[in-house]
C-alpha cells in the first residue's frame, strides 16, 4: 500500500524495523489495552504475521514514518480481523509514547479509511477498541465512527466501531 499524509508515510515493515517494533510492543504503557506487553518472540511472531498478511491479503500493519526525520514512530494499517464472530476490515495503529497526543493517530487513520473506501472499494471500516482506551475512542469519533457493538475480545471488554462509505 502506498500512503502518505502531510506528516507521515506508511511503508511495509521489514527487519530493520524490529527494534522500533519491540520498543512499541514490549512497552506496558503502550500495550495497556492489550492482554500484556509482548515478549521478544511474540514481537517476532507479530512481525511474521504482518509479512503473511502482506502476501495473502495485500494489507497489514506497516511502519509509520515521520517524513520530517525518517524515523519510525509507530505502526498502522488495515487488517482483516474477527470481531464477535464476524470478519471485518479494521483500521489500527500504535505509536511510541513520545508521539502520543500530537494528532498522528487521527491523521493516519483518516488516510487509511479513505484508502479503504476509494482504493479497496470497502463499504465499511471498523475499529476494535478496548473499553479502557478513551484516546482511541476519541480518534474513532473524529473519524465519524459509531460504536455498534460491545463484546469481549482477549478476555477484555471492547467496542466495535464502524464507519460506512456514506459516513455512518
């Protein structure tokens, strides 16, 4: 996927991104909405899963690069996920702590939703958000998403958020 915003660029994850990926996925503060921070082996598996997604789906989480510096500041992308028994196209992202609250999540998520609608011809895009993650809930609202379901995911309460191409 080729995607750029004013400040950000998405590029497929490669082995050179593993150090940054570990910084994100092993950090308890960043991973608070997940069951636990990941181990080195789990990070490697996460990376391999994205490589498989690229090959099989043409989608996956990619490195978010800050264009001004060339630094990887997070990961974001579109993935197929199972939410409450249904397969959904999900927009997802995680950023290094020092890049929180600067509008990067909203910026990249908006671009990904538009990509899904215009390039993939998707009719709906979802977000699976932990109930204890108010920051991502605010991003979903900024995108125009609405919470359509509550369910348990990874033994934690989550909401399924959705936006349709018509904006609802």
